[in-house]
């Protein structure tokens, strides 16, 4: 048993102000969760940045 995770930073200009992440059992996320979930997590972080900018 173990835990896997993938996360992406949320930027305000050149500063990291938050992060978006997903974590769960390795059996569900696999040992390389970035391959499957990385693009969606990164897209979510970009959407948060856009929302914070008001666009």
C-alpha cells in the first residue's frame, strides 16, 4: 500500500501563491500519476490563475 500524488503550482506573476494537487492510493493513481493526471492538474492550476486575475 502507498500513496501517489501530482501537483502544479499556481503563480501570481513570478511568485508561487498556491498549488493544485491530487493524491490517492497508488492502486488508483498508479506509480506515475503525472503521466495520466499531470495535464489536468496543470490545466486546473492555470484556470485558478486566470480566475485570480479576473479573466
